[in-house]
């Protein structure tokens, strides 16, 4: 059984939405392992002087949680018998 977690990031690019998506996923992969999917929740642009100066995307990134290591069973002392 796998359990997944979803987190949200915002990424930007001066080039395009596609570049912002690629940069966001690459940056997330720097710190998270087992990323399985991503989807664009929202996208928007920053405008100045009537021109687009930055493309921004809000990404939902999904990754699989690793199994926690199982704790060793506590050792019990055998009772001495008389």
C-alpha cells in the first residue's frame, strides 16, 4: 500500500509558463524524492508597462511517502527460575 502527499509550490520564469513548470518541478525534485505527478492549479502573469515581465504557475506536486522503518521489538529479560 502506498500513501501519497500533495504539496503546493509557486514557480516563475521570465521566458514562459512551460519554463516555470519545468523549473518548479526540478526545484521540488531537489528536496523531494518519489515525485509521481504534478498539475497546474493556476497560472498568471506579472505585467509592467503593458508587457509580460514574468510567468507564474501554482503547481500541486504529488509524491509517495516512504515507509517508516519498523522499530525493533524491545528485548525482555528472561526471568530466572529457582
